[in-house]
C-alpha cells in the first residue's frame, strides 16, 4: 500500500485518470442492465458510475494528503 501511496503522490493526475477510468468503465455494465433488462436494483451502481470522477478525486486527495488525519469522515461524504 505504501508503494501505491508514494506513486500517487508523485503522479496525482495520472492516478486520477486511472481510477476514474476503472470506476466508470468497470461499473459501466450497470447502465445496460438497468436500461435494457429493467434491473432496477443496479441503479445504485449506475449512480456511482456517474459520480466516478468525483469519487476518484476524493480517493486521490486522501492518498495525497500529508496532513495529520482527523476522524471527520462526514465532510468527505458531504463533498461527494
């Protein structure tokens, strides 16, 4: 995990694009299932897929953050 953190700190923009691509295309199958096969229970995955860039930004920011962490996780989810 330390190697991933150090690599992300060195290449934050590339890490953002890789994570965004993985979230958006990795969960993209849910759109097809919801629209064509009427599987409404996959709507939550479609929502996460739509917000993939925002979620990737949160992940990269947290990995890159060098300031001592507080236990306030509520603010991250409000921003999301």
